[in-house]
C-alpha cells in the first residue's frame, strides 16, 4: 500500500477539531483503553467478522451474494485435510464458495462492517481459515473499502466500483489441500480506484467517516472458463504479528 502522505497533518487537524468541539485533550484523562496496562478494558485483540456457526449468511451477520453458483454455509464434517490446528478450530460450519467462471470471474460475497463506535482501525491484518482443494481451487480476491466522503455509504458506478471511497484489494491464490490459516496485512492491499477517494488507507472513524465500511470476496478461477471451489471460515481482523 502506498504510504500515506500527510497523515500526521491530518491527525493534527483532527486533534484540533476534537479540542474545538470540547473533546478530551490527548493525554489528559485519556481513556483507559489507550493504556496497555489497563488490561480489563483493553481493546479486543481480534474482531470476528464471521465463523458461520449460525449456519446462516443472513444472521447474525448479513452477507450479500452475487453471481456465484454456490455461496452457503456447509458442514465441516468432511473437511479433514490440512493443518490440524486450524481444522480443530473451525467448528461445525464454514462458507463454501464454488461455481463456474466466465472470463475468470465466478462471483462473490460481501458484508457491511461499519457500526457506530466500533473502531476497526486498530487491526492490522485480516485473517482467514481457508479449505483448499489443490491447485486450481481459484483465487480469493479480498476487497475492503474505507469511507472518504464521510457518509458511511459506498457509492459505486455501474461496474460496482466505488466512486467516492478507496477500494483496496488483495489477491490470494488458493492452491493447497485442506485447511490453512492465512493472515493478510492491510499494508499488502493495493488501491484499485485511484482518484475516487483520498488514496490513503484511513479506516478510522474520525471526522464523520464510517472508517472501514465493507469487505467483499471476489472469486476468480485459475482458467478463464474454469471453476472455483474452496471454503472460508473464521474471518477475523487481528492486531497482526507485532
Ligand atoms: Ca466455523
Ligand atoms: Ca462514502
Ligand atoms: Ca481513504
């Protein structure tokens, strides 16, 4: 990801804005959550996007689906290959993503993440448990959007590309057999739509921005008329390997 230009300047402006609005001065009576010593109220180490244990992609988290032949929670009981530690943590259900592709593209799923007072900006990585079916399983393209025009909405053109907010993506080729845990730092994501947003990864809920608004998975086949077939589980945001 391109290094943010003028981040400190932006922060300075925001601090001034907070002070002008009568917000707490940084350091003076700062919330305990900002102190590493304040264990009981320390920020969550992980944010669970979904583990699919409800057996539904409508509740508790709602996912939208597009074009993909199959995008549904399925039983993990037959999914025994791969990393045993990962396999031991996937529970009863995972999300099966499968279907034929046209010109590499097979479809995908997405979910809206932003909630008031839910700060996702502290997380540095997305982490997923993925069950692959060997070479040719397909490519999982992870997309996230940060809100640059402070309206909590991802406005998009006819090709679903965000027009006011930054769209960041990372392509993960699934070519292994069985379960594997994959951490992906946000710093490895690339900007897909230069000049739509501000071109800076700013998932913070500051200045009216919704921050990190949504996540999508686009499934791409390894041949233009190929198929994709893998399972996704335990989608987390984590503090990374710091
Ligand atoms: Ca699960
Ligand atoms: Ca927006
Ligand atoms: Ca941005």
